[in-house]
C-alpha cells in the first residue's frame, strides 16, 4: 500500500512537470533559489527537483569560482565578505562593496540564462522585486539535523553539532549584513519546507506547484526583471569604488539611487554618481535622493585669541613657584625660555608679579 501511494505521488509529480515544460517551450522559465540548514536533507530535494525540471544546480562554490575567473577576486576574500569579517583598509579600497557587486553581476548572468536552481546563501543577492524567482527555505529542527549528520555522513555527534553551529553562524552573519534579519526569517522566503515533516517527494511536489503559479507571469515581465537585475548589478559594480551607503533601484532603464550615508559636498557627489551611471549602456534616466542615514556634516569654526600678556595674580604665586621647582628637579632649566611679551621684569611689590630672577633661581 505504501509503495502504491509513493508511485501515485511520483506519477503526479511527473505529470505536473510535463505540463510545466510542454506549456512553455522556448520560454524563459522561472528560477528557484533554495537556502537550507546544514544536514536538513536538502541535497536530495534539490537533486530530485533538478531531475524533474531539467534545471542546472548552481551552488555557492560555483559562483565563487566564476567570480574568481571573471573578476579575479580570490574565494578566500569572498568568504570573508560572506562571513562579515573585517577587511583591512576596506574604508579606502572598498573590497567588500566590490566583492558583493561582482557576486551580484555573476548571479544576474545566471538568472538571465534561466533554467537554474541556486542552492546556498548567495541566492539572497537576487532582489526581492524579481518575482519570477521562487525563494525556498528547507530546514529541520536541530535534533533531526544531528541525526542526519551522524547517519548519512558518519560523523560523531560532537562534530555534527560543531558543523551545524558554524554553518548557522555564517548564514546568520550573511543575512544580517544584507537585510538585518535572521537567516530563517519567513519574510525572506516564498515557501518554508520543514524537511523533518516533509519527505523528498512531497517537498518536490510543493515546489513544483508554486512554480506553476509563478508561470502565470508573462514572458515579457520575466525578461524585463532579468534585464533590470543585470543592469542593477552593472551599476553597483561601477559605483563600488565610492564605498557603501548607496541603494540602487532600476526599472526599465530608469535608475533611482539613494544616498544613505554621511557625505561632504553633496552636489559634487551627485554629479560624480550621475556621470558614472550615465556611461553605462541601458540607462535611460538617473534620479538621486538622500536616505534616512544621510545627514549634513556641520563643521563649526572657532577662532581662539591668545592673550598678549599673561599676568600671575596673588593666588597663582604658589602654583607657579611649585611648577618652577619641578622643572628645576627635572634638570631641564636650561631649556626654559620666556618671551618678553609674556613676563616682564617689573616691580614685584607694585604689580604682584614674580621677577624673572626669582623663578629661575
């Protein structure tokens, strides 16, 4: 009986898959981006989905290698950015911003080609506005993940727990740096699949059903979203030399840039951004505005005038004598000089000013 049910489920998946493929021959298909917790059995789901759809699976390592090949950024540097680790002199050379921009550009090229499944953390770089990308989270509770790690990979419980903790930490730092949210936050995904409650066939079927809904989006819309993402990535790459704090939005060639940081000489900064963006092919118009974190850097200038003559009053005599004693004890009395405008040798009784001889004696 159990085998029959499984066969029926598999047949339904095959029928649904055939409907999806045959209905849109030559059509730029929707894309799937899957984020998963370590040891959540996501690999089996991804393999099944790839086989059913005929899509290529693109992992984080594939993207890192492509960025290295095209842009020359080492994977170790890219992993530092993903782990949100400090990068030396980043405020001056903007390595983090350049790295993220190159990652986006590479992912945008994959999105434009279509028929791919992203599996990893880097799929979060795809803009939320890209409606033809289905974002999926596959996760299980920690107890189940630990059992899967021990059973499928032959590791000890201590090793599995350590690997889970490190993977979850990396995922948290990445999404927190991008969105200020935890990796498992439901707002980042279209579907959340608990793999401890869903088997492979059921999880695959659920994803295929949602892809069927996304397919209702027109082909022109999908192509336009892919073009917008590609243009956005190009602009971000070009502006990465200006550092962080620039939020870029593109729609049909119209570019909106939000300056979300402290800036000196705002008008010149806007002119610089406009000149860079207008030089990129596909840009129709550029609009620049300031964001919440922008504020004027106000500098107050004060001129402090030093008095031309320093008078030592009665209550300052003791302090000045003590100071002169310390100077003598330090054996640096030969380095003491007095300007004529500061202390004049005048009558001590009349003006209550110490004569020069009494200070140096």
